[in-house]
């Protein structure tokens, strides 16, 4: 008589309970339907085996019927253990905010299935002592021949139990970096930005060093990035570091964290070149290269505006005659381009060709990157900007709020009141797009103004009209503005600022 015949009623009860659990899990755990469906398919096989047992037994094949009955009994227990495991680990424990690693569920389920198998063998009359002795020898042989595979499996157990790696972590292994999408018994899968899935054996991860981006104590995956710049040591290092940091803090760059703040340090000096590191924190590891590129663009534009070129080892061959002619042609071309830009500005319409040529010689290239703050309201700076290409936004700041006043296009001038009268900036100007500008300071304009002081009167009238227009735009935007834009007042301030006689 088979062992299963002793528990025929119990097997039927177990199958009914398993069916009820399966239907319940299909309803409340949609994302686990695949696991539940597989268990139910096994339950159908169990039921078919049980029905076949009765049919085959009635036909006289009792030995084969006993095998079918035993298979039905074993499968019923396996299915029930599997469904109970899903219910406990994926429904009940998460309900009380306990989320063990998935491998814990697998280990407990496997242990219960092995225990169930041993119990069934004992009831079936198998001598477990001799079975264990024989299986120990077989296990030793298998373990020796599969030691690398078993090492990967045990590595997966260790990684998940101590949570060294978790699904969703951003991981770096040698030259590979990506997000952990799956941790299995044998391997860990990492999906890179190139949409490649890299499979790393768990045994390798246990034995070697790898990097997890972000702090375990902080949920936000902040990642400090290092960008390198090689500059001439003739420039003061403290000033260079301030310029590099300001290029990031004054710009609105996506994924660049404000806290912790960016920093810059001089890391090395060699062969007259200083190696600087600009460090900032990235709040999303995915666009690392793209964000690095944008930050570099802002930093390089800021360095150029401050007259600090990138230093690099180079070899020059100088042919004096040809080189001088080429330089002269370049200077003439640049001067003509600056004169043409000045001729389009109404503020300099009263100047002669010679005066514009004199002024053009003092114009300095001043590029800005989208998001840069070009001037800040309340700051004192004695220069103006002429936009050659790009767009800039004008903002009025009051009470901690910023109101958009206007958008400046190519050919517009701003900052003229600061250069002509020395008064603080009345608005904040930011780069709406990448901008090419010319910058003119007080010293460059003073020579022209002193040679012909009468042009101050014409310029004061232009400034008054421009300030009146700006005031009207502020009022239209809902930002208050004072109306001290009389030409006589502005003329008096110009004469006082440049020390001109009345």
C-alpha cells in the first residue's frame, strides 16, 4: 500500500486550499501572476495525476497507480508551500512593513520543500540514514565539479542578505557603470546608459571591489564629479577658483545640486601650468557625461570672459613676415566687425567714423552660456554690453521675487547707465541662449568723450528715452520703477562721473 493512500483525504484538502490561495493571489498580487499561474499549472498536473491514479488502479495496473498517487501527493505539498510562501513574503510581511530580500523567500521555500520531501520519504518507509549517507557522497562530487557555480550562488546569497547591492543602485565596476536591474542566484545584471545589460557573476562581486554611487545614509544619489582645467599659473589661483565656482553657481544647469555647493581647487603645478579641479554634485547619475559637458561649457565661457585661456603644450613655427601680415589682416577684420556692430546702436549714432573706430579698439569679447547671470540688480560695474548674437532676459527683483521685464535680441545694448553714470544696475540680466557679446568699459569710452564733450548731451537724450522705455515695461510687468529719466539729470550725472566741465 502506497504512502499516498494514507493521506488521500488530506491531499484533496491541500489541493483545495492551494486552489483558493492561488485565486486569492491572482486577485491581490497582479505583478506576481506569473509565479502564481505556474504554481496553479502544477496544481492541475497534481489533480490530473490524482484522477489518473483512480483510473489506472481500476484497470489493474496498481504499481503504476501507486506512482501516480505518490506524485500527486508530492506535487500537492510543493504547490501549497510555494503559494503560502508568496502569500507570506509578498503580501503579509510587506503589510507590516517588513521587506526581506527575495533570496530569503527562496531559501525558506526551498528548505520547506526539502523538509516536505524528507517527511514524505519517511512515511513511505525509506531509510533516511542510508539515503543521507549516499547523498552526502554524491553531493561532495557535485560540489567539487561545480565549485565555481556554487561560489556564484553563495555570493548571490551573501550580497542579498547583507544588502551590499540592491536593485535600483547605480553601480560602477571597472569601466562599466549602470543601474542594477536584477540580482539572481548566480549573477547580477547591470543596465548601462548604452542600453546594454552587463551580467556580472556574484562570485566576482564578493571577491572584488566595486562602487555604489551615493550614500547609504542619504536616499538621494548625489555623485561628486571632477572636471579638470589646465591654466597658466600666472593667473592668481584663488581668483581662478572663484571664477570656476561662480560659473556653476550663477548658472541654471539641470541635475547640478545646489547643496552641497560646488568647489574648485588647484591640484597640481607643473611646467608653468596649474591643474585645477572643478567639483560639483550630480543628483542623477544617468546624464553624467552630458551634464559634465554643460558645466565645462559654462566654466570655459567664464574663463574666457575673464581673460584666462586654457593652457596646453604646443609647438609654434613663426614666420615673421607672413605672420605679421596675417595678424594685421585679422586685427583689421576684427576692428571692422566691431565698428559695424557699433554703427547699429542708436547710443553711438552721434559718433563719427573715426570715433567709432577708436571705440571699437576697446571692445572686448565677452561670451556667455545659456543660464549665465550677466549682470545682477544692485551691482556696480562700469561697463556696457553689446549683444552680437543670442538673446538675454531682463528681470526686476524685489522682495525675493523676480519679474520678467523684457527680452533683448542681437544688436541691443545693456548696462549703459552703469558705464555712463556709475549708478548700480537697475535690473538683472540672464542669458536666455548662448550669447556672443562685446564689452566696453569706462576707460575705453572716456578718451572719446573727453575729445568731444558735446556728444554727452546727445547720449543723455538717448539714455533718457531708453530708461523711459524700460520703466514702461517694468510697469507693464507689474514691477515698480522710479521715473528719474530726464535728459538733463542724466547729462549732469555723465559729466560728474567723467569729470567733464559744464
